[in-house]
């Protein structure tokens, strides 16, 4: 993990608690596109914190390396570039379209 990046974790599995090796991190709720706003959480001097969006309980575990989680499925790989997927560029009559217009003639 790059020292400048903030680890991202999710709880798509729906487990009651996730142990993590970082006290400062981002919670994304579930894997995109079912994710919630990516929120920065800081445990400070505490040993756990609850995400205000998804109510996932995160517990600090000093035996885990920074950026690692237990269960391992809770780690979001390559989180620096992850965003909600966009529709294909030729889809214009979708909820993503600002005007809901149809595909332009070529």
C-alpha cells in the first residue's frame, strides 16, 4: 500500500464487525455501485468506530498491517481510483443523462 493513500474498507459481506490495521481510513459501505458516500473515519485514541452511514463496526487490531482487514474480503483493492461506474458513452436515455434525451444521430 502506498504510504500516501488512505485505506478503503467495505462491508458487502454484512459481517457484524471488521478488524483493521489502520486507525484512519475510508468506509464505502458496500462494493460499487451499491456503495454509500465514501467517508473518512478517524478512531483517534479509541479502539473502534461505527460508520455513520452503514453502521459497520470497525475495530483496530494492532497485529494487522496498515491497510489490512479481517476478514480480508473487507479490503477494497486499488481504492485510489475507484468510483461508481458510469454508463456506456452511447447511452443517453438513462437516469444518468442530464436531459434524458435519446442517442444523437451520427
